[in-house]
C-alpha cells in the first residue's frame, strides 16, 4: 500500500518537474509501523551542468532546521532542567541588551515565546550586510534594539535560541548529535544546487543557501542543516513511534501555544502548507529552499517533500506554495481510500 500512496502523492511534484517549474523533487513517506517509500525525479542541478537527482543527494533544509535541530535541542535542555521554557532568555544570555537592562523588551522574551513565534521581533533582517565576522554578528544580534511589531514567524527568534544553546552547552550547534543523513554543511555527499548567490557571486551547492546562516558560520539557530530523504524520514519516524522523542517533547511540539503554532511547528489550519485533508493532529514546517516535513499523528503517517525550487534563482514562480498542499491532499486521499 505504501508504494501506491507514494505514486499518488508524487503526481503533483512529477508534473511540476515535467513542466519545468522546479528542477527536481524527492518525496518520502513513512508510516508509524516503519513502512516507507521514496519517489524522485528531475535534476539536482541545471547549471552549470545538468546532474540527475538521486536518492543519495543532500538537500539544504533551510528553515526545516528549526524543528529538526534547534527545537529539539531547546526542548532537550528544558527536559534536563538546564533551562525553563517560561523563563526569560537572559537566564542563558545575561548580556542580551546589556546596555538597557531595566527597559529592553528583548530581555523579557522567554524561550517558549521564541519557540512559538509569539514575540514582537521582525521576520528577518539582512544581518550578513553588517559584516562577516560570526562573533561580531552574534554581538550585533544581542545588542541591537529590534524594531517592534505584531507577532510574526521570525528568524530572529531562532537566532536567539541558537545563541542560547551555544551558551548553555558551551559548544556550537554543529556539535549536537544528529541522526544519520542529517548534518550541518558542507554535507558528506552529493548535494543539490540551490541558487546563484549575488552576494557570494557563485552557484551554491553543498553550501548553506541562507545568507545570514553563512555569515554566522553555517550553524545558527534558524537554518543551516542539510539532510537526505532517508535522514528526514528517520527523524519523522522517531516522532511517530516515540523512539526519537520523549513524551515531554512530543507534548510540546503537538500542543498549540499561540494560534496555530506549537513549540517550533505549525499545527494544521485551513489553507496551510500540508493541505486541508490531513487531521487536526498534523504538524508541519517548510523551508525556503523548497523543503518541508509534515506528520499526521492521527493517521500515523509522515511525509517530506524536498525540492531545489530556488535553483538557479529564487526570483521565479516555482509554484511551490500550491505544490505542497496538493501533495498532502493527494497523499491523504490515497491513504483514506486504501484504509
């Protein structure tokens, strides 16, 4: 049955590749009882030379790094009692806005606030334009008076969480043990190409796409992780069967904190990236490069769609925002028909 599911769910991605909207795509599906299937088509690179996509290629996971790596690290530290999710970040980063200790709003943000994106911080900032010394840029992040606005999905939240992890553990995020098929870059195998970066003046391949992640040394809190389809599926399987996360962690990533956001993840809502057919118990997250991971706990089913939709440029309409929900809806429809 899992093979039939994969065939049905992969149809939208296959059509997208055949239409030339994205270079290549890999879909991986895993069930709670361990059955899995992978489908792929297209190219790992179009330029400078065409390269066929294989099951062994590593994808720049972009913001999927937030849930596979940073969120799991923070929740692990909380479970160990090394941080309290409802305490301010200053417990780990006492020098946050250290020149305005009495009034700086940043000093009142909690770990849970940042995990669930319920802060006033902006969505993104071109931090790489302020220099390329990782230590200096971290100091900039900590001492900047960030402009305030409504709560939005924010890379800054996870940059702060990444710095907190570094402070608590005394080590970079890249030192954290990850499963096979997951690694901060450069990956130990063939990688898909992403974008011709105007700032770095080269085609990126096996090098982190996100400019801020690159300037910060490649392993900050918001991006930087690479993964194979097998590596991402292994992670998802561990959440489905409970071998990869404790009850404490599973409760945190499944429980709504702010609107449709849990600690790290989004939980299903009308019109979201995972499609409307999945259950209310589904969580998911996407990445700018064209990646995504969704887990339907009610059905015991997870899927990852990995593409290089920014290759050779982000400045085209790849159709990724319709492809993702179309994939999820096709998968769930096939699943429901089969059972």
